[in-house]
C-alpha cells in the first residue's frame, strides 16, 4: 500500500511540508483500520424469487435510538448481492458463530452469479423477504432506507425490522478466523482480494453524487 496524505494538523518539515501534508504509511494505521471491521456476517438477499448470500465485515451500527435500530452495510458493486440489495431494498445480516468459519469460503470466495450458494442451507424467509439462516450467532433483518455511492461500492443505510441473538459468547471475527483457515484457502483469498483492490483503486474516486432515489421493485438497470 502506498503513501497516503492527510491534512496537516501540526508543523512539519522537509518532504512532508513540501507536499502540503505529512506522509502516512498504511502500516502505521493498519492496526487501527483492522479493528474497524465488524464481526463476520453472511449477508443474505432475495430478489425476484432468487436468493443469495455473501460475506461482509464492513458493517456498523447507525442509530442510538433503541426503538429504531439502524445499520450501515458496505457492499461492492461487482457483487451479485449488490444488484439484489439495490433492487429489493432489503438485506439480512447473519452473524456467524466462531465454529462457522468454513462458511467464509462457502459464501465469500465466489459469486451467486455462478452458483446457488444457499442450496442445501437451512433458512427461513423473514419479514423483508430475505432468507435468515437457521444456524448462526444472531441475525438482523433489515430494510434499506438510503444509500451513498462510494465509487467501487455502495454504503446502504438500513432499518433493522427484526432480529435475535441465538448463540452464546462472542461471534466470529475475521482476524481470528484467519488463524483457522487452511493455507490454500488463505492463498486463494489473497489472490481474490488483490484483484479486487486493483478494481477498487480504479473506481473509488468515480463517485456518483446524485442524491439517492430508490429503484422501484421491478426496475432494471
Ligand atoms: C472475510 C471477508 C470479508 C468480506 N467483506 C466484504 C464486505 O464487507 N463487503 C462486500 O461487499 N464484500 C465483502 N467480501 C467479499 C464478498 O463476500 C465476496 O466477493 C462474495 O464472493 C460476493 O458474492 P456475490 O457475488 O454472490 O454477492 C468479504 C469476503 C470475505 C471472505
């Protein structure tokens, strides 16, 4: 990862001052950035009778009001799930238990464009129409209320309309899961993420600033 630049907040000299900021090496902030990822969730969606699931860790709480809980969920535009969520305006977050780490590969390494990732997986359709896994640490069934374009991905703001905590203890975190994953899975993941970083670095500044307008059910891109 190259050198990023932030606004100067104190005096600097030399190269940093000449560049109008001070250099920030990614490795210096990697521990902070790494701690910002959420527990691992299987994000399920449903559109036009088709269901899908992907893995996500870019999820945050977005409400302080207990009677109106909200989340933000960041989904990459190349994902099949992006198309499903944009059109249905719904998603469910199925947070995984620690022993469910094999689902990271089953749901997060290839696309629902190519195969039905929920075939043989037990689930129930909930209020939003999204499948909720019978077996998970806890789930949030969510309806999208707005979204922000981020070039390579979309940040979806969603109301939590139903949910439950089913498992005991802590959910699965990616930083812990990495320790369980076999070496060839990690190598496969590293190849996938390297290719996606290339795509994202080309697209992330191509932000569409048009105010959000929900796509009507049945609309097509
Ligand atoms: C540990 C892990 C975390 C991930 N986090 C995200 C994420 O936060 N947002 C996202 O859009 N994709 C994320 N992905 C990638 C998608 O799960 C992956 O590209 C998936 O194959 C997309 O499936 P789909 O095309 O069926 O939607 C993650 C993958 C893994 C393995």
